[in-house]
């Protein structure tokens, strides 16, 4: 079962990377990131606890 789980995880990771390389998806991700920063007040990321 461990081998099958690893293969599935690798397939999902490849799909995420492939989708992230598409220019349309990069623009969406950049826009989402900017919205998230605006909601937080535009400051730097929170320091770790």
C-alpha cells in the first residue's frame, strides 16, 4: 500500500507543478497572493511562533 500511495502523491505533485507553470494560472496565483496581502494590511509575513 505504501508504494501505491507514493505513486499517487507523485502524480498529484506533478499535476500541481504542471498547472502552476501555465501563464493563466500564474496570473491567478499572483492576483490571489496580492489579495491575501491586502487583507493582512500589506505588511510583512508574520514571524514564526
